[in-house]
């Protein structure tokens, strides 16, 4: 399922005109990990997930933010505080290149090992494909040549 907004959730069983609740959906669907593409285009989902994790605990459904080029090159310019809040609320931040990380406003992305470069089109090794969470997934944390934290 693709959610750009919590309004994209399937309707509730009781009322087909009423949008379901994200937290109930995640519980019912037994979701192992949530991948969110774009910090701003899907910001409502990130904000709602952050609220849920504050209530339920940081280990509730690992969340991965996949940065888009517009996140760091366009939207973050005047909204660096929003990018910072959302990026620091997730378990992992993934970028397609080190240059995208470098383009982000200073200190907007976590520098504690949660930010990683995963090039587009990368194939994961077979032993990682079955892992139901982001725990243990190899990452190139700030190690791409030419990038310094």
C-alpha cells in the first residue's frame, strides 16, 4: 500500500466513507517496516508516525525515510526545521547519493549512524532480504568518497 497522506488509508469496515486510522492499520496489517518516500510530500504520514512512536515506544514499526532530491534541493531551503524534525524522528534516513546528504541543511540529518547512502538500483544480498526490520541492514553511513560529516 502506498500512502502519501493518512487520508489514503482504506476506509473503515463500519463506514466506507470514513478513512481508517494509521495506527490501527499498522497493528491490523502487522507491518514490519514503513518506508516513506519524501520528507515533505509524505510529511503528514511522517508526523503521524512520530506521534504514534512517542506514545507506543521507539521500537514500534521501524520507519525509513527515503530522501528525494526535492527534499534537500528545493523544499528544505526555507523549511530546514521541518526536515530536521522529521529526519530525526525516524529510524533510518536513506539517500541515493552522498551529494544529496551534503546538500541537506547543516545538522538536519542524523549523524549518529542512522543516515545511509543506498544507490538507486542496489540489490540486497539474499541473507538481508528476509530481515523483517531495518536492524542489521548494512549501510554506507557517511562513507562514500568525497563526503565528510
